[in-house]
């Protein structure tokens, strides 16, 4: 296996007083770091938005599942309170789904 040639990345020495090398892409290390920092902040914002939406979708899923169980129990036992509780939890589940889809950072639960 051939060793990785470091000199391949250097085109010429920079006329900069600190002697920073110019890379093959024509960018100095400071420019590369600035570009990476910008990409990292964009990725962090996407990550935070996705995590907030994920929590709302989890709450939505849990409340709808409990609503289904309560609705099934209300049919079997004919207790009206279970029916109304199931309906309220279903509405809460739909509300969390809407919040997670359109406004994921509006409500902070976790």
C-alpha cells in the first residue's frame, strides 16, 4: 500500500507573513474552517428542528394509541366517560401532530 502523500495537497507556499500554505483547492485553512463552521451551524439547526418534531410526533402517537384503547374499552364496558376521554385524547394527538409538523419549536415539553 502506498503512503498518503502530504505534499499532494500543497500547491505552493503562501506569501502570507505567517507562512500559511495554500491548499490545492486554492483556499487557506482559515477559509476552510469558516466554511465548515457555517455548514456545522446549519446542520445543528436542522438537527434541533428534527429533534423537536420527533418529540411532538411521539406524544401524538402515544395519545392516539391510548385513545384507541380507551375507545375500545368504552365499547366493551359501555361507560360514556371512557368514550369522551378517548375523544379528548384523540384531539390532543391530532394537535401534537399538527404542532410537530408545522410548528416544532413552538411548544417545549422535553
